[in-house]
């Protein structure tokens, strides 16, 4: 009987504590627990840590640009950005951060958000734009980030020795130029003509020679229109 009364007392005490936490959360108060990146605790309240808050904003802005937590994690690791404990940032960490409503000034309790007492790090517009991307299926977002630009002539054009030409690109003066190059030219220089293959027309010999020479030297800054086989 004493054990039953003790168990009942523990349940009553636990229920009172849970009710107190829920009431405090509804008022927007910080009730302890894991402190999100970008904040620190002062006088039992969340205050912004400006250095970490800049990292949080950067993560959201990068996610808006690339639309992939995987790519953002790779970029952060390349920049040497780590978690508060010094561990590399992975997708799991990023998804928790991207879904944490604390960053827009909310206090969340059991899935319900209340206006918090702390200051927001992110604007509501930035949060909504990031979550419009998160609402898409992860597989759809992965296809968007992995799908290469179309190469319409891939598999249709060949070098003078019969080798297929691969699509590539270069940038000049801020513009993107796409063209095709023979991999054997990049590795070994100009390709020898196949036996029995018809020679190049005279009008194209000069353009092919200059193209092969610059490709052999791996100079991507050469004019992208050096080889224009029609």
C-alpha cells in the first residue's frame, strides 16, 4: 500500500511539472534544454550570439541558393565550419536547424508554437522561402541539384579519328560558353586520321588545328568557338 501511494505521488508530481512547463512555454519562456546554435542563455533567457547567428543566416541563405542540405553540408565542411561542439556539420544537423522555429522567435512545446520572449535571428520571409523548398520531396530536390545541363549533341559528333567528343564549358567575362572536346586530344594531343577516313575540308582544317593545339595545352580560356563542325 505504501508503494502504491508513493507511485501515485510521483505521478502527481510529474504531472504538475509537465503542466508548469507547458504553461511557461505558452508564455514564450525558455525552460532549459539544448541551446540552439545562434543563442546563449543569460538570466534564464535566450539571447543572440552574433557570431553564431551569422552562421545560421549563412546556412539559410546557402540553402536557398542550392536547395540541397547535402551541398550545404559539403560547403560548410570545406569552409571549416563546425557545430558548437567542434563536430563536422551533416545533413541531420542541418535539417534540425532548418526546422527549428526558435530562429523566428517562437517557443515550441509538443509541436505547438507560441510567441517567444527571445529575439528572432531570421526574418519570416527568409524562413518561408527556405520552407517552400523543404516542402518538396527530397528525391525531387536531389534530382534538381544532380541533373546536369543538357548536351544536345552528346553522342552525335566525333573527332577526325572517330572518337566521341564530350560536352564541357568555360567562363569568360562572366558568361558561360558550352562546347565539345575530344578526350583523346586533351590527353594525347591532336588525333591521327583514321585509315580510309576522308580528310577534313580545307575550310575547317585551320579551325581544328588551332582547337586541338589549345585543347592539348588544357587552356580553357581559348575561344569556345574554335571548333565549329557543322
